[in-house]
C-alpha cells in the first residue's frame, strides 16, 4: 500500500488490488481510532486480504458496481 495523504487525523492509502483489472481502491483510516473505510474492492481477494489483515475496517464503500470495482467484495464482506 502507498500512503497518498496523511495528517494528524486521517491517513489515505492506495491499495494494490492485484489481478488483471486495475481499478483503484483506497483505505481511509482515522489515526486516533484506527478504524478504516475501504473504498472499492477490486482485484484479487487474497492480495487484498494480505494488505488489510491488521486493519479495522468498519465500512466498505462502493463507487459503482462494475466488475472491476467489486471483484473482492463478497470475500471481504465475509471476513
């Protein structure tokens, strides 16, 4: 993951979704609580899980329901 913005309150990271469809996915985290919001769930489920294993994801927000943005959604929701 690449940190693309950070201050005393919030950190925004760009995930590497893996797979053949390279839609963007972002993790927005509250620095104080450690709780996160995942924006879009594209790509390879195992790759996404490995990047998110220590994260406290509270919500998953979807920008739209095209397959290149939802590839890992079902698996992520189950975990």
